[in-house]
């Protein structure tokens, strides 16, 4: 069996550099090979897997495409998904090794109630139950409960149904430590060391108005390494 870790990353054409930094940081800190696949909406449309109309509530191009991961993985094995606004500072293999076959998905169980009304490049900051749970997901792609995540269901379902994992019983949603999806500007400061993953959910240093976020200097260092080809 291959030790390669499948990682699907949300891709938004307005934030291409965020994707590149996310990919680069995940690969650089990994102790095992990582197979990174961007979820490019236009490519999924061309493949006949995505046909939703534009949703005014969708803040990114991958708002819904993330739920195609089990289908893209052939409903076999495990796969990781994360938003593109992630900076990996820890070894993704440590997260992947937390997978537990009792669960259909695993994620950080945030209680995220953002005070901001806008985020990123003016996108609306909404509140909802289980907010940001779906921003990093360990999918047990072969779990019978995930077999319903066909392209037909993903294209027809509401955002609430998908982002709140309403196709699953609660006992099928496993938890992983907060350090694997540390929400900048919301989560408490880590006690001893930086988190394993920084999630710039409000907006990151690739936007001029978000240059001074926590751990923004580390993101900029990673960006410099990407541009230098390192």
C-alpha cells in the first residue's frame, strides 16, 4: 500500500498564490509523499461533475466542490481536503495518521462565531452551525455513509446541508485537535509553539489589507520560497 497522502485543496482563481503557498507548505513539512490536487471549478465543470449556478452566498470557487472529494477518490480509502488559505507548519502525516475507520469524516469541531461582517476581499462573513468544520476534512471516502455524495447530490443540496454534514449522524463526525485548523483571529494563542496549521479565515497576507495578521510573517516567508522555486 502506498504511503502517499492524497490532499485536495480548494482553488480560487482570485487567490492562486494562496493555493501555491498552501501546497508548498504542506509538501515541505511532510515526512511522507503528498499528492496534491487542486479543486479547480472550471475543470470540474468541463468534466461534467459540477454544474451549480453561481451562488451569491458562496465566498469562494470551492465552496461546494470540496464535497466531491469522496467521488473524486473513487469512494475508496481516505483523503484530506483543506481550504487554500491554509499555511502548514506541521507534518501532514501526523494528521493523516489520526484517521479512524469508525468515522465517515473527521475535522476540528470549532465553535466559530466571527464578529466580522466581511472577510477576505469584501466577501460576506456569515454565521452558521458548525462553521469552518468543512474547511479541513479527513474524508473516509469508502465509508458507506459517504456513498450519497454523488455529483447529483452535491450539485442539488443546500449549503447548510453540505457544510453542516447533514448527510451524517453526529456519531460519524470524528474530532481532531484544534491545532490542525487554527483560525487566525479567533482561536486562542497556542501555549508553547505555533499551531500545526494556520487558517487565515478572515483574510491572509496575499490581500493588502491583511498584511498584519498573526503568523502573517511566516506566510510571507513561504510565499518567498514559492517564488524562488525553493
